[in-house]
C-alpha cells in the first residue's frame, strides 16, 4: 500500500492523522486422520487496518489485498468518524526511543516440503500405533505460519516485526477393558527437528491408557497439584484482571489494589515479551510501543496494571507496551516465577492429594470480576508422594485470590500456553466436589 499516496489524499480530505497496520502472513496446514490425508493447505493473506482522525474522532477501516483506492479508504474513514458519538481519548503514537533486537529466527521450515510435512503426520500416527496396540483412532495436524506486522503512521512511526512458529497436535482414542478414552497433546516449535514425539506420546496415548478406570473421589478439600498445562489454562482465564482497560471498566477485582499485597509471598508474575519458553516474542505491541519485561506482581504485591496508550493516558501513567489486538492490556507472556524444585520433589510429601491434569469449562466456569471458579476436572490421585489411580467426574472450586495465597511451590517444569508461562503449581488446599 502506498503510504505517501494515502497521506496526500488524507490531507486533501481533512484527515489530520492516520496509521496503517499491515499483516502479511504465509501459512501451511496439514491434517491427517487414521493415517489418511484430511487437509493440505498453503495460504497467504494481506490485511490492512487503517485508522484516521477526522474532526477529532478516530475511525478505522479494514482492507484486504489493497482492493480499495486511497480515496475510497478516506471516504470510509470520514463516514465512520461521523457516526462516532463518544469522546474517548486516542493516540497516534510517534514511536519509542529504543526497540529491543531479537536474535534471528532459527527456523528450519524452509527445508521441508508440503509432502515432508504430510509424511511427518502420517508417520507419527503409525509410530504411536506401533507403540500401543490399544490405540483405535489417531488424528494429527501441523500448522506453520510466518507473520510480518508493519506499523506506519503520520507521526513518524515505522516499525516491523516477523514471527515464525509451528504447532504440532496429536489426538488419540485408546480402548482398554471395553472403555474408550480420548486424549491429546501438542507442542509449539520453531524447528521441526525440535518436535518431541516421546513427550507427545506420553501426553496423549500414555495419558489416555493410564486414565482408563478413572473414578470420582469423596468431596472434601485436598492438597492439589495443577499440572503445568492446567495451571497455564487457569492463569490464562484470569489474566484479564491485570488489564488496565478492565480496571477502568470496573471488570477487574484489582481496581483499588495497586501497591497492595494480593497474593502469597511466593507469587511473582512477570510480563516478559521475550520469554525463553514462548515461541511468541514481541519487540513492540500493536500500537508501536516498545515492549519490555515488567514485574506485575512481586512477592504477592501488585506492582502495575498492563496498559495500552489509551489507558495510560486516562490514568496518567506511561504505557507498558500491552496494546495488543488480541486484547488491550493483555500480557505478552505472563510468567510465574518457579520455586526451583522439580516436580517429583514437589509431590514427595503429599500423602493424600490430587494431580489435576485437565480443567474444562473455563469460559463458563470462571468469573474474572469476582475471582471465583468452578471447573470440571480430571487427573490422578497422589498417595504417599506417588501418582497412582486415575480420577474423573470431579469439580474444582475456589477463588483465584485464595488459591494464589495458598501456593506452596511452583515446580520447574515450565511450559508456555496462550501467553502464559508456568510450571506445575502445588496448592495447599482446594475444594473438590466428587462423590
């Protein structure tokens, strides 16, 4: 898109400031089912999100593949601006003083063809079936994408970032003793050579096999370990409470807690856009503000909210580089500091507890505004420091404030999922509804 032409037309039309947010993405998607190809797809997209200021109102338009002329885009912005009645503040950002430089991507994706990726999926299914005769259904998918984001505006901002990532997913159904158990596992990666089939097998086929015969447990409070991916899911559900936008809208229970102790002493949360475990790294947010690691909670004390340009202006503070399109004020990578202990060491003194490996109903069973949650769960018993029999048909209930005030330790088996990085979390007591 010709930014110079846009600027010329916008000036003629009375659009005082503008910004062009461009996303160029190339993606490959493969899926197989029972070792037969289901999907093979290579796609490209070019998307433009254009904002402009007309008569003090900021309006936006969406354009694909440069199909609209500069005049048509200007007319759409003017029309949309005239329909806006609110006087919300806006900022067309001129740029940060300095932006971090990330190491060059070590991706090896270009060494593989579509046929190679398809073969990887079908051979993974075959390998799993050879390892376990009880597997009756397999499904595999691989997605690879390279995305370049460029932001250019009339105030001098001109930044670009490119991210490449892959996702490998395997789903199985295991039939054992007449019972069918499904399970799945996935891995995000930057190199195809980093895909760990042994870990994927343990997380899908072996987990399904071990879960056969699962039963409920008596209702009471138990010492509970939230396995790393389950812990990620729970923290991700409550991440919006740190958003300054939600604070302003009174949708966060942390609104008046800045500088106060809200969680236990061993809870330190850092928003790290360059987190080692995450394949998603950001040198600037979607408003062009430079990102940087920041402590959100330090030893239980709330240190900052996560700000976009708009919320920073409204609260009279500096932006934190969290103006993202997937959610204003959401973390880039919210990381829970570990206690420096291994998983086995963490559970060795638990005589009668639970390991929760799956949490379901996170959309309906979580209230960010109150901190309450009630979630269908499954996992395993922990008896005398060992993981034993499978557990199912239980409900884990509580409050995120109570839970994060009762964390005994966080193990070092850190994983990244949905902008959250954490190891498994040992909670002293959690209410479980069973039989």
